[in-house]
C-alpha cells in the first residue's frame, strides 16, 4: 500500500530580530536546527501556536545565538581565498589533486586558465597581469564550470543509459549546500565541484539525481532504484557526507 506524505506547511517568521523557517507537520514535538548555511529551522506540530514556538525559542536563545555565531565564523574562515588559492596550492581533483600554478605577467591583456601536465602530474596554470587569491578563486571557479560541463555530461549520459532513463537538460551550478538537483521537468543541476571528489562519490550524485526521474522523493522505491546500480550506495553516501562541507566551501 502506498503511503501518502505527511502535509507540511512552511512559514517564514521572526523572533527577537532572528528570521527563522517554520515547518509544520504531523509531528508531536518542537525541534530546532541551526543549519550550516546559517539558517534557523523550527519544526513543529501542525496546529502548534506561535506562542508555543516562541516559548521554545526563548528558552534556547543563548544556544541559538552561540550556534549561529560559530557557524558564521566557520563560513567566513572557509571562504578566505588565501587559504586555498596560491602558487603551488593543491586543489582536490578526482582521486588525487591538481596543483595550482600562478604566473603573473604585467603585460598580459587577459586571464587564461590551462589544464596541462607537468612532470607527469596535472597542473592548472593561471596567467594574468595581477593574480591575488580572490581573483584566482574566481578563475578556478569559471574554469571548473566549463570543464565540468563536458566531463559530467559524458558520465551523466553513461548512467542514464545504465538506468534506461532520459533527462531534459543539464546545467552546471555553484551553490553552498547542494551537489545536485532534479526538477519535475527533468532538468538536472550539478555542482562543478563534483570534479573535486573521487569519481565513485560523484557517480553516486549522478545516479541519485537520475533516479529522481523515476521518483521525485526519497521513498523506499527511490533508494531501491539507486541500489539497483550502486549496491554500495550507503557507503558512498556516508563518505560524501564526511567531506562535503569542506569541499563545497572550498
């Protein structure tokens, strides 16, 4: 027998200067979550009053503010380009790494990014008149989107053939929290930083999104479909969760 999903109501509200997202459903208790994006999420019973929600928020105000401050500090530190983008820095790349080489030329009229091999090892050569860390980060991101467009499309097509499913369009994105998504129209969005993780893990993401072409949810039927081509998907998912925060904020 197919179970119908529980009704969920989403609201945006404020409490003592804090904006939070309130999800109401057929749960029995109120829970609080400070997400890595800096978002405060409250989950409450369907007919719980605002006064009851605010009472819980008030009783946890110190914890909430401390947690959000810690998250904001961690995000600020991870977003500092100089910690990742300098001459000789190693960029995670597939099952290994990609060395960044920076060559400044005062006479250069434009920026170029070239992937090549040096002494048998892959390097990403950045050339331009001035290449501070912030500029290097932008250049690597732009290169990554272009390169991922070709590499990920080939692999997505491979897994689509294995699953015997089609998709409408593929787009390369850069977000803070998601590796990919699939819309009801069959449009698949993928993060270019899938290039930065082992292929076994990025393949899990590709299969995951393609399986949403059958099930736009995470039901038992959805996971059964994933498992049909990736029997070890649980192990891959766990490994991905261990590194995703580090990579997505690189």
